[in-house]
C-alpha cells in the first residue's frame, strides 16, 4: 500500500501543482473565463492515460510465450527505473524553468484566444504524470507486487489537499522536504526494479554471469512472507540474489544516491570579501 500511495501522491502532486499554477495565473491575468479549458485538458489527459493503460495490457496479453512476457516485463522495469531516477535526481532542477515556460505559453494563448493551446498545457502535464504512474504500477505488478487501490486514492486525494493549501498561500507545508526524501525513496525503488530486471534477463540468458545465489538470507529474512515479502514488494529485496543482480543494485544505489545528494545539497554561500 505504501508504494502505491507514494507514487500516486508524488505523481498527482506534480500534475495538479502545475494545473493549480496555471489556474492561479489565469486569475492573475483576469482571464478566468478560460478556466474551463484547463479542466477540459485535465479530463482529456486522464482519459488518454487510461486508454494507454488498456492498450499496454492488450499488448502484453498478445504474448503467449512466457519468454516474451518476461522480456517485456524486464523492459518495463528498466524504463520505470530510468524515469524514476530522472524524477528523483534531475526533475527538481528543471521544475522552476518548466513552470516559468508554462506560464509564458499560457499568457501567449490567452492573448491570442487559443483555447486549444490552453487545454493542451493542462492535458500534457496531467497525461505525462499519469503515464508515468501507469508505467511504475505496471513494473511493480509484473514484478510480483500488489497495487492497493486505497493507497492510490489516498495519494490522489492528499495531493489535491496539498495543492489547495499551497495555492492558498498556507505556510508550513514542507513541499521541498517532501520532494527531497520521497526522491530518495524513489531511487531505492528504482534500484529494486533494476535488480529484478537483471535477474529476469539472466534467467533468460540475455545477461552473463552465474545464476547461483551470491548469498542466502532465507533463514534470516525470507522474501516469501512477512517483512521480507513487504521489502520485496517495496524495494525489490531478494534473499538469494545473483552476483550480477546484487552488483547492479548496489552500483545503482551508490551512483544514483551520490547524484541525489548533489542535486539536493544546499548551494554554497558566496564568499565575502
């Protein structure tokens, strides 16, 4: 439930935050008559994402070969890990630039009466985040995790509340700290997805290296029940990883963790003369 909640909350927050900023900027421009087109874009983005989810499931169902299904599963896991890493490390640097560009585009569309352009700004922001959510959930499901509808709804609802509080100018909402530490969690989740994909591809002989377990933690913390099963669903924990699987997991954590630390490190104070 926690992973479902975290991803739904994070993705919904990013999407609705931009939509909220667009609505606030419309009010600043005294052009609230165009607000309905923002909501049209939001609904269209959600519907397009749902349609894409059905298409993805249809494509997966066409593969009757277990090997092809496993290859597709591993591919989805790798893509999800890549997008999670991008969100966690680089996206926060571009957030202000993206918001500024969206506001400039909105101003231009309002001045020209381009209702399609206004709707498209909301559509693309919602569709992009919804597609990322579908990709992450697909990777988790194909990896053996269970998606919690309640966790997803809670994340969705809490994101709306957060955006409402932020746009009302409420202070004390720790949005930066949330993005910082949730980004670290996303990196750990991405490491688990990448390790699971490595294990799948090794089992299909697409990656080299021994497939025997590097170590066996089953007597201490099995991954088939209790805490171990929870960690497997959350972070891709394996009690019997192969050497390559463990090496990929550890290397990714070290590299991505270092990049995360640099991305969120406070800017150095200018030296005083």
